C-alpha cells in the first residue's frame, strides 16, 4: 500500500480548525508524495418551533448568527487551505453539511475513498466521536493529530503498539508507507497487562517488516500502575517516538461501534500523533 490521497477533516463551529493542522498535513503529503484534500463540516443548526422562546430570547436570530459564523469559517478555511498547499499537492475542497453537530457517517463515506484521514486535536468536543466514527465506518486508517511543537514534521521514529492481535496486524500493514520512511521502528509489547500466550510473536512482526525493507526492533515495556494507554505514551515520550501506531479495539452496542478502554484512553489525551486502524 502507498498513501497518495490524504483527507484533512476540519470543523467550523464553535471555532474553526486551527491553521497549524493545514501546515502539518502539507508537510506529511510532501514526505509521502501524496495529495491532500480538505473536508469541512459546516453546521446548519435547525430553527426552534417555540414562539415564546423566540419572542423573549430571539433564539432563531441567535441560531442564524451561529450558522452564518460557521459558513464564514468554512470559506476562510478553504481559502487558507488553497493558499498554503502547493498546486502539486492540492486535492479537493468540499463542504459537508452538518445539522448542528459533526455528521460522522457523511465524513466516513468520503473517507472511504481516501488512503488516510487526518483528524486534528485542539479541544473540540466532537474529536473523539469523529475519530471513532471514521475508524469503524470508513474502513481506512485515521491519523489523530495534536499540535506538535517540532521544527520539522518527519515521523522519523515510530512505535507500533503490538499485542499480537488481528487489529494490531491490520494497523501494522496500514502503516507500512510511514514505516518505510522511518529511521527507527519499535514493535512495543506491554508486559504484565494480559495473557499473550496465543498472540502473534513480535519477533515475527520484525521478520515480516524486514522483508519489506524495514528494520525494526522489539521493545518490551512493563505495564505501569496506571494503564496501558499511559504506559504506551510514556514510553514514546521517553524514547523520542514521534508517532504511535495502534489498532482500534471496539465492540458493537446498539449497532454502533464503541471504542475499547485502551483505545479511548489514548484518543482522549494524545501526547503525540496517533495512527489508528481497525
């Protein structure tokens, strides 16, 4: 697999997605030889059918103001995107109409025809649910991108969370384009967390990567007293890892996928970019 088609997901309400996300995705596209498209969620909050509320508080007027603000932010984001992304990397820009909140299924449908979707993390209340919907409904990997204060966006040192499961194997495969360009790849296994007797050996993952021209090493990390998510991110910080690759665990509840504990914990407070696949 190669990554040639990246989608940046952007919000317009209550605040627009920060411009730093455009710069970072542009750098990633240049590194991978990919083009990048922008999908903007523009909210359309429906009017209320309450005469008294409108009379006393002008609710419909307030709603119209928020909808206009979202439209203005959408236009500004698309203009900034077109100005900052070079012509040879520039893909599409399109608006997704969202009735009040981010509409995950609409995003997922568009993400299905892109190699990778990037979700910026900047305090937006919908970030986790957006990532959750994209991971389980798009069938494509998602890059969760917090603001990272580094001079160059390289993903040169990558950690792969490995428990020998099928979702870990899928994430490893999906991340191959990034792993090929890294100078250091660590297959990280958390010990002391769960029974790994039936899991695929991390040394076998190293063997497989070697056949793809990727040098990797196995790193065993003892579970800290907090949880696996904290342990993984703490290791990445100590060892200077710039990207964490992991599989998304989840289960079905009322026909909706819900992230498992470790996955959700990582997404709630990412300390570095997270490449997540299901």
